[in-house]
């Protein structure tokens, strides 16, 4: 019987938490994220030399190989696709793990970021941590990237979410409208950020 994806990701994030090493910790600290931030966001590390250990853990949970392939956790050869990357877990609005993002710390490794397949158009990073403050302040700030969201929360600005590097969608708007009518988009002043805002402006009439 297939296991819920959130259960699979629970097992994976427990593994990446356990394997958080000095290199990963130093990277997180370089972003000015202290140990409490690392713990809250379950920032972890996917080691290169423990593929067999992870495979054994997932096998004990009786996860099917095809499930792991479909979720891009393992390839057909049974190797992880996230090795040697720091890990950012992705939750939905209800606090259930639905994916992970891995960032390489090595130069000239492509892609820089790699994540499982999930519905970015209806997912807002950090929302489960931001809901209380959004309701209190009656405003939400929408950033592009995961790291920007973590930094904002670490600095005390907790009514911040991220649209996971994609355009702000009608689904995002509908989700945030449950908590506030005041939505402020704060995107980078680069090609990607301008493109995301441009997409929003073209679809503006769909939102209202």
C-alpha cells in the first residue's frame, strides 16, 4: 500500500536533520541564521556517502521504489538526487511536509537548486509560521525565495511568506485572502522578479 507523501518526507527530513554537518551549519550561520532558526525550519544536509543508510530507512518504512522515483527522492538506480546539498523542507499551509529543496554548496554544480515536484502555484513557503502574525498585523509580504523568507523571520518580520520562485498566482491570492486583504509583493529587481510581477499585472483582473 502506498504511503502518503508527507510521511515519506517526514522520514527524509528526519534523516537530513540527523546528518546536519559542520559545513552545512557554517553555511547557515554565514546567512546569519542561528541554531534556533536552523531547528525551527529543519534546515538539514543530504550527505553524499550515506545513500545506503537512507535507502535502508525508507525500506523499513515500506516505501515503494516507484513512489520514491515519482517524488524525485531516488532515481532508478536507487541513488538520491539530493546528495551533498543543504536542505530546505517545504510545508503546505497545514504544516504538512510536501517536498524538499536542495541547494548545492559547490561551485559550478548545476542546477544550483533542486526540488521535488510539487504544486508551486498553490504553495507559499513559511505560511504555517506566518499565519498568526499575518492575522495580527492584517498584512502579508510575499517574497520570492525561501532564504529571503527565513531571513525575514529571523530578523523578527514574521508576516512574510515566499512564492517559491514562481509567479504570484490566483491560488496564492485565494489562500492569503483567508487571513488578510492586504498583500504586498516584494520581488527582486532582476529579470526573474520583474517577470513575476509582469505575469501578475497581466493576470490582475483574474484575482478580483
